[in-house]
C-alpha cells in the first residue's frame, strides 16, 4: 500500500484563494499589506526562496519590498536596514532570510525586528508568546505542518509525535505548537544526542524529519500507517534529497514529500501571517 500524499501545492493554492479575498477586503478599508524581505549574500537556495516569496505576494495582492544586501555587509549596516523597515509604513511585516553569514550574530538581528512586524514568528517576544499560549505570528514551517495535517484530517489530538531536529525555525517551535491545547499531541524531540532514534521514530503516529540528513528515516523505522513529513533538504549534484528515504512511501499512511509537501506550506503560512497582522492592525484601528 502506498501512502496518501499530503499535497502542499494544492493546499497552498486553496489558502491563496482565501487570502486573495481577505486582501481585497482589506483594500476596501484602505489597508494594503506589504511584505519585506532582507537577503544577505547570494546563496542560490536563499535567493530562490526570496524570489518565491515575492512572486507569491504578487499572486495574492500583497505589496513586496526587497532589501538585497552584499555578503560582506557589516552587522551595524544590516541593523540599520532593519531599523528602516521597522519605521517604513508600507512594510507591514518582513522577514530576514536565514541563514545569515557567519560574521553576523543572527540572534541580535532577529531581536531588532519589531515584534509586530515579525512575519516569521521568530522574534524572542513572539516565541515567548507561543510558550505562553498568547496570540502571535507563528513560525511558518511549524504552522504549515500542523495546517497540512489538519486539512488532510490526520488526527493530531492524542497522537505521539516524533520530531527529528531541534533547530529554531522548525523543531523547537514545532514541539511547542503540537503541545498546545488546540493540538494536544505528545511530542518527543530528537536530536544528535538521542540514543535510539529508530525506537523514537517507530512509536510515532506522526514523524517530522527536519535534521538535514538525506535518507535518515528508513522504512524499517516507521510504524505502518504513520504520517511522515519530510522537511530536511539536502542539495546534491543529482538533485534534491529529503531526510525521508523514498521507500517510506510504501509503509507510511500519509507522506509529505520533498518537493511539494511542507515547503509550499511554509510559503503559504508566511503570507497568512502577513495578512493576519494587517487584519489585527485594522481591527485595532476600528476599535
Ligand atoms: N527567515 C526564514 N528563513 C528560512 C526559513 C523561514 O521559514 N524563514 N525556512 C527555510 C527556507 N524557506 C523559506 O524561507 C523555504 C524552504 C523550502 C521551500 C520549498 O518550497 N521547498 C520546495 C523544494 C524546492 C527547493 O527547496 O528548492 C518543496 O519542499 O517543495 C520554501 C521555503 C530556511 N530559511
């Protein structure tokens, strides 16, 4: 039996149809959401992701603002760009594309983003709000994963979830999301110090692989019928590889593959965060 594919592209298209209507409703009230991106250097992957974000904005009717900066920019000059976007009224939300070059302190840069303009949900204040269960923009990949599972009716409440990878953009915030009351799952967060990864994966109803190690999750590690979501991307001369071995498709009940699974949802959740922030600001003005 082959897994049902969690189709991120079709789901993203449905989300964009809804966002287009919400952006039009905001425009009727004189509000135009604007997404800014800050890209440092010329890593081809990061360039492609930023380009994708701007083409998505055009599809939905969001204004886009680009700040493409040289790889050797000083941290002080980068912080000045952040300050400018914080003040720019056309930019209602923005992101700093990660990873940043090694000479820049990523934490210091993300902390400088105004929390109300943090479209990525990665500002410490917004991560703190997530811990506290307060409304906040949610990190895009974790939010996209939960949204994809919901839309395909994969049961989350009561599920045992194993997340492989403890990075700040995926693994850690995803653990927080799955354990909120709304989701009510039980999470095991695995990392390089996990002693028996296969055992942790084998007892999971939902597996999220975000380690960046091609083919790490093999069919023998997966409980038959489990939902498996691939997030780790490794680029080789032969093309893209995910963390999930291709033969997992024969064991899993649901599979979010690379490409076409979680990635398109990451993009869709970014625009959702931007539209929601504009709606919140509009509602506050109307009060
Ligand atoms: N500031 C941020 N930086 C990064 C994030 C993030 O959410 N915020 N996530 C990733 C990169 N990323 C978006 O920025 C991203 C990664 C992958 C995809 C995607 O659609 N992937 C395709 C595969 C094609 C490919 O990667 O070449 C897919 O899975 O179908 C979208 C966005 C790190 N940085």
